[in-house]
């Protein structure tokens, strides 16, 4: 999150936003958040989320499009964290601020638990479930006729703000981003490979219940893009933890994920996205750039720890040279 936005969000904004959903400030528990301010609260033995989004981050139209998408998925049987209406019956409320405003939305807390690192690594049952839920989401996306339009991939906030957050000495990274955007713009678009995606499926954005079923939440990054991007994002967050000295483990993780993810994705005669073999490396590179931009925006990198320093060094080298995490061992 932009540090200036953090300074502008005050307790009074949280209190007013909570009241719009019938919640007192004393009931709020701050959970944090990378893009938004996230709180939890309880009501009738159920847990809920209250999310505050800066007007500089999303427009009201974008929020309406996100909620419409979530409700469509829920109505059609996908396990997602559905939204709640405010006391006034609105999908979201706008809290006025001095310099920027904040939109408030509320969602049901997804059932189950998170699976973090290292439990998520080398987990074929989880990967198959990820493939299954992603395949269902993409299948529904192909039939979706959205009333309120969401942005497309090239208007992703991280890409639009890259020049603002990346230091001047890293100009080669920005040039690499421009080149990658040109490559992506040339990709073929069809109803079978391009549509509305979640945009940030990873182990931090789903819960797993006792039966192993996944419930997706945090659709803040949903956008129109190639379906392969939803796959590449999941793969990226399983591979980036392996450094350049752990390429054997990275390769094994990649092969295990793709084998079991595809098994889940292709259930019920679903087909993997067209062009996935050619596109997967491109979208892994895109996610790496987005992660590095986000780190420069939200973290103090003046004195990074050893892991962060090594990660940034390796990421920057891959970005500048147009290399993805799987280029050296991707199956033909």
C-alpha cells in the first residue's frame, strides 16, 4: 500500500464505515492488508470482513463490477466469500475524507483455514483442488455477461504505477516491462483463452475446509486477461521461494504442480486454456515485475535482510533478461 494512503486513513473513517454496516468500532479487529485496510467482526456467531478501499485505488464502478462478479460466481455454485449489503441496502458505502475518500465493503469470512508455507509446497491434493476451482471459475467466466465493466490487464495498477515506484537506477526493468507489454499485446484473444479472472489466486487468498474444498476470497485484483495469468500467479508463489541455488527443487515443484493442477482443471471435460505453453513464461515474468513493484511501493528496502536482498537481485536479473522461473526446464 502507498505510504501516503496509510497516513490518510484515520480511526474516524473506520468508525464511520463500521457504523454503515451496523458494526461498532469496538467490534473491529484490524487484520492488516497489502492493498486495502482489512478488519474482521463477529455477528450472530458468524465472522465477517470489513474492507476499506482508497478512492485512489478503485473507483465505485470498479467495486460494483467486483461485487457483481462475486455474486455471479456464488450463484453458479463456486465457493467464494460473498458480499453483504450495508444498513442502507448498498453494496458499498463511500466515506468522505479530507484528501481522498474510502469505499467500505463487507464480506462473509471464508470457512476453513489457510495453508501457508511450507505446508503448501509439494502438496498434490492442494494443487488438484486449485486446478479444479480455477477451471470452474474460468468455465463460468466464458458465460459471464457483465453489466459493469472491470478493467483489462494493461490497466493493472501495478503496471500503471511502475515508473512511480521503481527507482531511476532500475530503468532497465522498466524497459523490460515495456517489451513484455508489447509481447502480451500481440497475443491472440478468443472466448476460450481470455475473460474475467480472479487475478490473485494464491495460498493467501483461499481457505481450505476439512474436506479439502477451497473457498476463494479477495477479488480486488479481478480483471480481464488471459486465463493463463490465473495459473501463472499460483505457480509463481510456489516457485519464488526457491533461490537460484535450489533449481532442482524448483523444477520438481513446477512439474508436480502442473501435473496435479491440470488433473483438477480438466475435470468434467474442461480444456486447459489455449496457448498455455507459450504464455505461461510470459505471465510468470509479469507477476515477477508486479511483485517487485509492490515491494518498492510498500516496503522500506533501504536495508533489506539477506533473503530480500538475494530475492530482489535474482528477480531483477530475470526481469531485465526476459527470463521466467521455468524457462530452463519447461517441458516442450
